[in-house]
């Protein structure tokens, strides 16, 4: 017999929206799970690491189709589930539901777009208004973002984070000590973990970011971070590199960058990057609305 959670997963896999009360329940349950996870969440290989989703629900379907379903495979997502695409709500709700059903088989890290400020500018806020006619869904989701872990560590050797290393977090223990239960600040270690980028030129140390938020870091401080923390490499996302319409994940080793939509990490920490073509169904149900009443307030 199907549980309510199974029914929600089935609806989301059919590209359907959940009722508001069901989204509220998902967000409440996922907060309980996230709060038990650390800022550096330990993960055992093998694992499939996935870069930015950005509301591309049908690309998410394609990843599961080609790489295996959650439960059969172990997944790590590096953040940026919402904004830009047309199906932010369905995408994040599906991942939440799968996490609740299989808490040890899927890890969801926070990206810089999991914030109140960016969701008001880049899509989720408007999507909630368009599809539900109120801001309740936006509030439930953005509150849940505050509980997401900041990074993960695969087999003590491969550190995974959305953005990059932070200037004042030289040790993984410094990351572990951060209080993450808040909106993403506009400076400091938590901000930099989600916003920072590697510098492709000759920068030494840390410098100003072209984004206007966070910083860029040079190969010298990156190499020192790897050595100090006894790491082999870092997996990150954050930078958009167009292949079809997909954002790509980046594997950074000293002086080497490998690009892929997903990265398969074996139990021996061997890595294989894969790029998927964007799904032709991305516009499907893009304008779906399940609440026809006019909103009675705005934020």
C-alpha cells in the first residue's frame, strides 16, 4: 500500500505540483533530518555527485534515468536546486521527498541560490506566486534552506562544497564549527563557502570576486588547503558552463579542472565525469497553477 510520501513522489515524478499542505509537511520533516547532519557531512563511496539543478526538473529525471534511482544509487547534490528554471518547486520537493524516504542515500548541500534574497530575484518567489497564488510555499522552502549542510567529505579525502574554500576557514574543523542556521550572510566564512570561485589567472591568496559577493582564491592557498586537510581534491559546482542548458560540476585538483554534469566517484575514489544533453521537456507544465484565488498579501 502506498504511503502519502510515495504518492507525493509519484506525483512529482509525473511533473505535478503538490498541495500546499503537503509541501509544508515535507519542509517540516526535512528540517528534522538536516539538523542532524553536520557542516561537513561524511559520505561513503561509491556516490554520484550532481551539480546545479536550477529548476530543471526534466534534466533531474534524466540524471536518475541514466545513473540510477535514489535507493539504488548513493547521491550527493551540491546545491542550487532553485531559480532560473521553470520547475524549482517540483525539483526541490522531489529531492526533499526522496531524502525523507532514503535519508542515508542522498545528501543535499546548500548552494548560494538557496537564500531569500536570490530567490526573490531569480525565480522561486515569482514561481510560488504564479503556481500557488500566495507566498506560503516560498516561506516554507526558504526556511528549510537554513538547515541544509554546507559541505560533505567523501571517504575523508574528497571535500565537496558549492562554492569554494573560505579565507578564514583553513581547517575543515573551522567549517564544522560554523553556525549555519540562518540566511546566507553577505560576507564571512559561510558566505564564501557558497560563493567563492577559483581564480584562473595568477592570483596569490584571495582577491575580489567579479560576482560582487564572495572572493576568488588562488592556486597557492588552494594547494595549502588540500595539504593541511589531507585532501586529494575538491568537488564544486557554482560556475555555469553551457552544455545544452545544463550547469556543470567542476572537479578541482591542483592546476586541473574537470567538467561534468555529474561525477561518479567509485569506492576507490576513481572519478568519471558525465555530461547529459538538456531535456526537451524543460518547458512542460511551466505555467501550471493550482490556486486560482488572488493573493491577499505580498512580501
